C-alpha cells in the first residue's frame, strides 16, 4: 500500500534538468512578452493618439483654452469670443494628435524631423487685430507704434499659451530633452531583441521536448508552469494598480494632461490584465490537466500490475 502511494506520488521524469530549462524558458517568455508589449503598445504612436480621444483629453484641452481666454480677456480688454472664434474642438484635437504623433516618432527614432506645432493662426490673428482696430476707431484711439506693439504682444502671449497646450502628453517636451537619446537607440532595435528572445525560447522548449520525448504526458505540466509564472509576474502588479486606482493620485495642473497620461497608463494596464489573465488561467488548466493525466496513468499502471500479478 505504501509503495503504491510512493509510486503514485513519484516526481516527473527528468525533473531536475526539466526544472532548470523551465525556469530559463519562463524568464525568456517574460522577456519576450515584455518586448512585444513595448513594441505593440508602449512604443506605439497610434495607441497614444487614440488615447487622446478615448480619454476625453482633447475635449478637456478645448475647455481649458476656453477658460484661459475667458481670464485673458480681462487684462487685454478683448472679449473671449474674439479669441475663440477661430478655435474649435475639432481643430484643437487634430493639432494635439498631430503634435503627439510627430513628437513620439522623433523620440522613438523613427523620424529625423523635430516636432513642431502645426497650426494656422491666420484667422486668429486677423480676428484679434480686426477687433482692436475697430475698437480704436470707435473710441478715437490713435493707432500708433505702441498700440500695434500691444496687439503683437497680446497675440504672441496667446499663441504661446495655445502652442504649449497642444503638447497634451508632454511628448514634445520629452522628445526634445536629452533623455530621448536613449529611446532613439533602443526602440529601433526592439524587433531584433524580440527575434533573439523567440529563438532562445524555441531552443529551450526544443530541449525540453527532446529530454522528455519518451514521456510526452509530462509536457502539459511544464508548459503550464511557464504560462503560470509568466502570467502571474505581470498580472499581480497590474491588478493591484487597477483595483486600487494607484495612478489616480497623479497630480497634474492641467486636466487634459491628467486625462491623457492616466488614460494611457490604465489602457496599458488593462491590456496587461487581459493577456496575462489568459496566460495565468491557461497555466492552471494545463497543470491540472497534467495531474489528471498522471492520476489516470497511475491507476492504469496499478490495474495492469494487478492483472498481470494474478495471471
């Protein structure tokens, strides 16, 4: 009875070499997933452009500009409507997205063109100038050199504010900083890194298949442990951040920037939870499946032994 129990609880075949290979395979699986995730999301400019609209950051930006010009109208004596006449939510959103895209492309080493705000201020300048000139004529104010300097300064201050507001993810600021030089070197090499990791992972799995080739029923367990370890490593911290609203505490002066950045972070977190939740569950299923197979094979072996003994 005791010998049969020990036989039933026997460890997997080639346990030590398979365990070592499984540990290394898990490490390279984690690294491969991390690199693929960085390539498809973290360093994907389309994702951040999509986030601007999805998070409502572009709408918040438009309302911030509207509030700014409402305040700016007091010291300049120019009604808010004059400033916002040529501004609309669609143009503001499109400009913010375009600046974000060009900034990230430059920062990720995919473009050599330095990011600049691409916005036509012709209508804006004409609206302000026309209002001030009409106001001067109606009130018999002399349009001298100082008066035109006032107009130029008013427009210049307003345009600088609008230009800085378009950098909704602070991508332009990051792209033009010295720290971006690291990303310019790393991001273009991601595909090479992914390729190397996949090759190494394939070699490790191939060795596992070769070593355990006479015991294929053990392979679901080892695959399950790899999926389980890989999934758990990303899933646990991602769930913690999402369930606790960890990034809600980020402090940012502009609501549009807050929406954009937290929206991007939580979008990545949600994708991590989805992918690694599937891997984690698949790992558990495979390990349970391996145990079920093991139980049935032990029972079958005992039954065969019993019949052979009595025969």
